[in-house]
């Protein structure tokens, strides 16, 4: 099962990605958690305190696999580098979760074709098409990643929104691009819902304007805020943890057609 988690900045993508990874692990799945956001926070959300070096910063690895040094533009390099051993060698293992921080390309313009970008894209494609594990991808904010086709061929695009007009507009643009890529299942999760929000009314407006079915409303949680400040994952037995477990079960049911 391959799930890409998208949405505008600040809506809680990393919290949802990290908690889903932990819930899949709890249900005896091996999980590859991919931090594909340049502002890398997935390690912290999983309770990892060590500094994680992203793949994009491992210049020796990039040179070894592509045959060219980082920053050497105009050089000839492999466009089909070996990546099948990178998970075992370069991911950070916590329990049965393998965290892989992708990082970002800081040189060149949009659509940059350079050794680092080739390796990252090849690795993402390998994760989605060739691996049997559950892959949870915490994507960068907005819609740029869809334009680069990094989420092509995932089983589900989970669009995280807040009950706001800006998040709704971003979701609408994500849906259009996700459909262009042929992603078969596009669902929304409405996060940080406070008690004064009329969920039924928002659902009516959102599904009419955006056309993405809402899989789950998640309440605003002080536990999430507090644990984020501490750099610790939320307790899966807390109220928000139990709400996330409901979301997890719905995702499995939608993708596999089976209840757990």
C-alpha cells in the first residue's frame, strides 16, 4: 500500500503521516516512512532525536550511484542508478518503521535534471512500484510535487485540509493534478476541527466545491500541540490517537476492501 499525504502548509500532514506509520506498524506491517518535505519534520514526529542526513546531502552516495559529483552541471551521469539497497543502508530504523529523508535540491531551477534529482526520483519510483512494504509519503506543502510526478502510481492521495477557504482551494488544485496523474483514490482528511465548526455543513460545501470525499474529521487536539513542542509522538491510546486509528482502518478498507 502506497499513500501520499498532501495539502497546504500547516494543516498537519506530518502528524498524520507519522501516526499512520505507527498504526500500520502496530498492525504488523513493515513501513517505509518517506519524508519528502524540504522542511523535514517527520523524524521528530516519530520521536527520533538524532540529526538525520537526507539522501540529497549524501554526496558520496550520489556520486557513487550516478557517476557524477553534486553541482557538476553539464557532466554525463547515469539516469537509471541503483537504488534497491538504499532503504536497508541509509534509512533510520525505529521498530519496524524505516525512515527515509529525501531532502531537497537547492541548486538549479524547477525541473532540474542533475545527479541528485535523478537519484531521488529514481528512488521514489522504486519505493512506489517495486517495494511490498507500506509506504507513507509526507509530501511537501502545496502542489509542486504533483507537477514533478513524484506521486504518480500511489494507491491513495490523502489531502489534508483545515476547515478554511485557503485549504479548500489548495485541495481543489491538488485534486485536478492528482486526477491528471491517474491516482485512483483521492480522499480528504479535515484536521484541527474545533467544536464550533459545523462539520456537516463544511462537508456539504467542501464536497460540492472540491469533489473529494471526506474520509475523516479529526478534532483539534492540545495533545498534538503539546507533544509537538516536546518532540515526541502522541500516545496512540489518547483521544486523538483513537481518532487516528479510525482513520487508519478506513484507509485499509478503502484500499484493500477489507475491514480490520
